[in-house]
């Protein structure tokens, strides 16, 4: 039985192993909106790849480490296994359609930069190029690739890729008195529905300092 009613019937409860019983899995919607890992890589043979990942985030300050999860052995993962390098490119509202196009299921020899009509920009510390149209990019060197496991210890066909950020590039217009303006960059975030995305605007900003 999927739905387990509480005494007050306040909660819709279910066991993921038995299915959620809803029109769309709510997990992604609850853990969200999520930043997008728009990752560019280069294969050992020199073929470029660009793909968005919705399981993505930053994990450490010093050294700066970011990571994403590849659900299945995809070209991005293969390229990083071969070369140990990747670039994160900020997905913004003006680049939303291009970002969406780059997630098309195409053959490994297809260059998603060309497919999405985007321009390559040489990186300074790694071989994979940056997306020239993106206002913020971070060059990374892979530190760990971890295959995920279930609670029973069995392998899950997903891999967490972690990388140390070795170079950061920010358009000057996004630095206000030396402080990065998140809203001005117009980042887009992944929601939980089949086609749901969100945007950040200045109107959504509120400040709350940590207690001392």
C-alpha cells in the first residue's frame, strides 16, 4: 500500500521502494529548485560535449569543490574519466533554450556546442572550453568519481563527480562594488515537474544574518 495515512491525515506518505502513486515523482520538486550543472567536457579524442545536470551543487569552500550526479554512464562522465577535467557554465534565462537543446539525446560524436548554436571560449587551466555566452564559468579538475549505493549496499547506476575549481570567470557587470550580484546574472533553476524551471529576481531577495 503506497499511501500511509497519519492520524490527522495531514501528510501524504509513501515508501519510495513501492512507488509514489502520484502523476509525477515529487522528490525532485521537494529538493528544489536546484542549480543546473551545465557541464562542458572534451573527450580524449578531442570531441566536445555540453550537457545540463539537475543534480548539481557546491560542496566545499577551501578548496572550492563542486559536483554533479550522472544518472547512467553518459558522455560527460566518460570524458571526465578519460581526461579528469570539466567546466561548469552558468545557465541563465537568456540561454535557457540553448541549455535545453544541449540535453538532446544524440550520438557521442555530436558537438552540443554546434547543436545549441553556442560559441566555445578557451579555458585557461583545463582543456574543455567554456560557453562564451555564459556570464560565469568555472574550470574544474576532477577529484573523485563515486558510484552511489543504496541502503542495502547495492550499487546504483549513478555516479557522483566531484571537481576542484581551479579558475573562475565572472563578467564585470555582475560585480557590484566587488560583490557578486546573483539576481543580475538571471540564473535559472530546475524544478520538479517534467518541464518546470524557476528564475531568481531581485524581488525575491531577503537577508538574514547568522546568530552570534
